[in-house]
């Protein structure tokens, strides 16, 4: 029993829950619910328009219904359905006293959150004035509640004299500041009906004060039959202005009235104060045009002075500029902008090209320091190569660099070339008082001109030269010595001259040889002394020339020693050559028999001096203790090396030859016949002695020069110059 009781109670509870859930499963609120009568006149038949939106879960299924419940006093007996919207399909309408049911057909339904509107025709308004509302409820086909019931907004029937709000209507919604706008203000009840009895004085507000503090204007308000006309005026172009009418908490507003700005009255630029910048910096100016009430205008076109078309000031040239904006005949005030130079970028000097001046002249330099934009800076400049003021002056010849410096930045260099002054003060010459060892030498002279400051320059090629040397001469500035002695050398340039001395110590090398004979008769076996003078190219006599004598024709029968003593042992014609340096002379000798007693003549047939350019030469080859001088044509001359290492011809004197000559002379005095016989015998003996015995065996120790035993025989000489017997020299 207890179990059955518990089960019964459970089913009862479930039934109650199910019933409650069934009746309230779809209960929600409708929204946007209004009822608007076409006429608010009491007790008249009129049409009522009902509008509402189903809830988000308030879908009305097929066969569902809408229930509209009126308050008491409204007559619904003749109500019919008028126009409708919202997928009602083909609904039917039924009336029960103060309730109207609108039922959907079996093919139509209304979805969630659907807006429904329909018109109830022939509703007779309540005869009592007042504010009313109706209720709306939606149900399914089983009569179960879906949405509602909800009360509509109030609507008014008849004349309600209680103020609910003001209706404010402006004469215009777009105008210009300062223009009059007329407002029509109506006092209304909650049904938007005019309260004709209202004659209050509501307050007006809402218009903005202008930028220049001009307050708005509100005219006087006088209501007649609940309506008043008032004039307002705004001086501000502020957006979203409207007029609010207020009386004891009841309000109304005009909606937005647009007050456009007035005509251009003033132009203002920003920044408006004096500006100072560095070259390279910029300033962005902005401009506003305002009307006479200070309202900022839009759409104006401005022309900028000293700025681009957007108001950007970007000038880089140092100075002061006035910035302003202009539109038509109206301009802003000017703003001064001062540009100072930027950081030091470079320095220039003038003149900046290379300069040439003369000693004693001056050259004034100037310098300017600039920033990167070419603006001149006021820097302290330090000069290099000039005085502190940039003045270049010097008396010394040379090249000089001039530049200007500020910190670690310098200008380019200007090269100043200083030349000597034009006027010559005096001359100098080099060398002075010089010596030349012989007349074959030359001397190059350098002559300088000097100005008053001591600057010198070489004028050797422009000066003229002269000398007192009677045989000397100049070739340009080269002196060629002529005569031994001391002479003056003078250089002249313009009206200036300078003189120095030159001493020629010795003649030059032999260039010419003259033969000197002590007799005109030469006999066989008789010594004849020849001598010669040597002269240089300038005809200066050599005081102690080295002479070499050579028999060049008839060598087998004649000899000549180094001093020029000649002797032949056979009658005939001979040729002898004398050499000194590169000069030589060949002369012919005719040797006769002494018995002829005729004049033996020396034919000094000069075959000409052998000039320096000929192939005839004497070569000297020295070794310790001996010297061989070779004349490469004819014969050999020996010379000895003295203790000083100088080479000189040895003097070979044969005293035996002189003694033999005396003996022969005495034989002539004894007797002619004996002389003849003995002469033949003596000559034979003497010839044998001279020509067959080596020279070192015939000369006694008392001879003038000791025999030379270490003679080198140069076998490259001509054949006739060499004795093939024992390689001995024969004289």
C-alpha cells in the first residue's frame, strides 16, 4: 500500500509539472507593441492599427491565434479585419465582448521575432476622454500561451489637457550663422494632441556660443491656443545644434539645425610667433579661415608667401622671411622666420687660382666660411701662408701654399709663385779666379743675376762673355783656353757686368813639331845633333816636351838616339820621325861621303804633323823597372822608369863614337894615302864594332847612361825595326 501511495504521489507531481510546463513553455514578451487610432475622437467609429514583434521564441504555428483585449468602453461589435502584413495568410476574426481573436489558417505560420501589423476596422472609440492601452497575447492551435499578454503603448481618446511634451518644428534645418530661424512650438499631451489651454513660458536652450563668445539669440515666446512662434539665431557653426524647450520637466527639441559658417573674415596661421631655425630645418605652418564670429571655415584656398602650397617652410638660405597666407583680399598676419647658417661645411678663398707675383709685391687674400647650403658663417679664420689678415708678402723667390682654416676644416690651397724682381741689382759668376792646368782645357761659367732682395737666377745662356786671353775664345758660356797666363773673363747682361780671372798654367798637348838642325852638312859616320820645338794647338811653346826620335827609312844603316843625335854609315837618303804626344814630324836627310866635301843638306821635308786623329801613336806599357814605348809604324824607343814613376826617353850617348871620329880625323892629317888605307881598315873595324857587337858590350861604364838590359822587343813592329840576331837593338 505504501508503495502504491508513493507512486500515486509521484504521478500527481509529474502531472502538475507537465501542466505547468505546458501552459508556460512559450511564455515571452512581445515588443514594439503600439495601437494607433485613426481618430481620437470619443465615441466615433474609426480604424485601429495594431503593430507588434513576436519574441525570439514566439513563433505562431498553423492554426495559432492572436488575442487582442480592449479596455471597457470600446465597442467591437462591427469590427472587421482590414489590411495586414507579417505572413498572416488568410486569417479569420472573431469577437467576444471586448476581445478580438485573429486565427491563422492551416497553411500559414509566423516565425520568431517577426513584425506583425494589421488593421481593425469599425472600432468605436470609448466615449470617455483618456489614455488607453490594449493587451496582446499569442497562442497555439490548442489555446496554449506563446507570448504575452503584453500591454500596448498608451493612446489617447478625446482631449487631454495635461502637458506631456512640446513639439518643436524649425522653419529651416540648414542655414548660416547669424540668420534668423523661426520655431513653431506646440504644447501636446501624451497623445500628441495640442493642449489649447497651455499658455506657459517655457525655457529655450541648446544653441552653442560662437568661438568669439557671441551668445545665441532666443526671441520672446507667446502661446496662443497651445502654439507659439519664436525666432532664434545661432552664431556658432558647431555641428549638431538643436533647440530644447522645457517647462516643469516637460521637454521637446527641434532636431538638428545646421548653422554653416559665415563669409571669410579672418585668416590665422600657426605658429603665430617669431621663429628662429638653423638652415636645413623646416617649419610646418597651418592656416585657418574664420568668419566674423570666429567660426572656422572649410574649403578655402590659401596662397602662401615664402612657404609651399601646404604651408611648409623649407628655405635653406640664411636670412629673415615673412610667412603669411592669403585668400582673396584677406591675408593673415605675417610671422617672421629667421634662418641662421648651419654647421661649417667648407671654406673658400679668393683668389683661388694659382698666382704669380714678383719679389716685393703683395697679394691680398679673402676667405669665407660656408655651411652646406652656401650660407656665409661668421667664423674666425686662421690663415696659413699669409699674415693674420690674409695679406701675402715676401721678398724671397719660391712657391708658397696659402689656405684658410677653421678648426679641422681648410680651404683648398692657392699656390703663389714668387719670381725675382724685374730690376737686376748685380751679377755673380762662378767659378772665380780659377786655374786651368793647360790650354787644352775649357771652363764653363755660370752667371746669375740678383735682384735687390738677393734672389738669383741663371742668365748664363743670355749673358755675353769676353776675355783678355788673346788666343782664348768663348762658345756661349764655355771658355776655351788659348794662351798661357792670367787673363780676365767678363760676363755682361744688359748694363750689368762682372769680371773674374782665369790662369792657364801650361800649354796643351803637342799639336805641331818644328825641326831645328845644328848644321847643314851630314857625312857618313858623323854624329849630327837634331833638335825640335813642340807647340800646342794655340801655338804655345812646350817648355820641356818629351820627344821620341825614330829612323823610319834606312834603319839598317842609320841610328838616332833619344836626344836627336843622328849618324849613318852609308851614303843615301834617310827619313827620321820625331814624335811628341800625338804630334809628329817626318823629315828627310841626305848623307854624303865625306870625301865629296859637298854640302850635305838636310831636307826638312815636312810630311806634315800627324794630327791627333791619325792612327800614328806611341803606346806606353809599364812594368816595374822598364818601359817600352812603341811607335806602331817604324821602330822602337826605349825609356826608363824613374823613381817617381814618370816616363822619359833615356839618353843614349856613345862616347866611343866620338873617339873614333877623332882618330879618323888625325889619320887625314898624317897622310892622305895612309888615311885612305887606314880609313878603310878603321871603318871596317869600327863598323864591325858598332854593328856587330851588342850595344851593352861597346859602351863603357863611364858612358852617360848605363846600358838598358831589360828592353822589351815588340815583335809587332815593322820587320825592318827588329834585329833578328840575338834580339838585340842596333843603332
